[in-house]
């Protein structure tokens, strides 16, 4: 129970990777706040029925009003904000395509959620973490910026920005005892990916062949890294992005 008594917010936590991370942190004793555009209340109710302390909040991470409300509701319910997992993002709905066929509107939508959303969530919790004397921010990045994956330039650019945010914010918040780290998954068979036949056709087999560990990556493969960064085990680690992809990229 490495997180007993701690409160963790997981954005995009109603399904997929976010839901699995929420359950993994709850299994270590954390109070869980699921923030998502849809399904947050239902997901929290299911976790509560399983014996976990959970709160669901409807939240669009690209909205400053919503993210401020997310932090306020978390504080009102549990009295603290110890961990923020910035998981919400646009990926599984995307279809790989040449960069010159992508539109500026598509870029803006992805950057609004993946990058601006991460910024707004960090901004929303920072004051409370400072008041508590510390906290943990965990940003979900991707292995794609390290490898230079083609045909997803808007997404890859957004996750490259997350890597930069992780480093810069770690420097800025270190004096406040707030640790900022990232997790960079490989191609993961999340709920959203499994519902996208184009991604499965184009990316599943090529991702599998590129790995040292020859199997599909599942959302549960990311839980250990999240618990590590959320717990005292990583008390002297900040500004790092851990690639968790079965050895496709050595970082």
C-alpha cells in the first residue's frame, strides 16, 4: 500500500490506459479522482463498488474552467492533491496520414488537448501541491518522439512537447518539492486502439516486430511505472521520461 492516504487525479481515467492506471493506484491505497469528458461518474461508481475511494468529475482538460473545477472538487472531497496523472489525450481516434494531408484544425485540436490540457491541469493543482509541501505530476508521453514515427506528425509533435514540459516544469517546481516525470508507452492495445481497425492494421504488427520483448503491450504494463513515480520509491527522481515499450527504443 505505497499510496495509502494519498489522493491521485487521473485525467482521461474513465476508460483505456487511464482507467487501468486509476485501478493500479487505487490498489496501492490511493484515493482516486477520475476526470474525463464522459463516463467519469460511472467509472468512479464502479471503483467505489470494488471498495476504493473514488470520485468522478466531468472535465474537458482543454478548458481552464473545467480543470480548475477538477482541482477544487478533488480538494473538497479528499482534502489534498498528491498526484496528478496527465493521461487525457487524443491518439486512438487518429488515422495515420502524410503530414501534408493533415489540416491546421486537426493540429489545433490535438495540441489543445494533449499539450494545453496538460499545462492547464498542472496549473490547476500547483498551488495546492505547493501548500502541502510537495506532490507528483506524471505526464503520459509516447515513444514516438524518440523514434521519429511518420504519418502522425501532429500527435508526435504534441508528445515531443510533453517531454519538454516534463523537463522544464521539473526545474521550475523542484524547489517546491513537486516532482515531475513522464511515462512514454509504446503502441498499446488500449480500448480506443482496439476500436480502431486502421491503427491495428498499420501499427500492431510493426510495433511487435520492433520490440525486444516479443508480445503486445497492454495498459497494465504501465501501472508499475505510474506507481513508482507516484510513490516514495522515486523521491529523488524528477525531470525524467521513462520509455515503457518492451525494448523497442533504448532511452
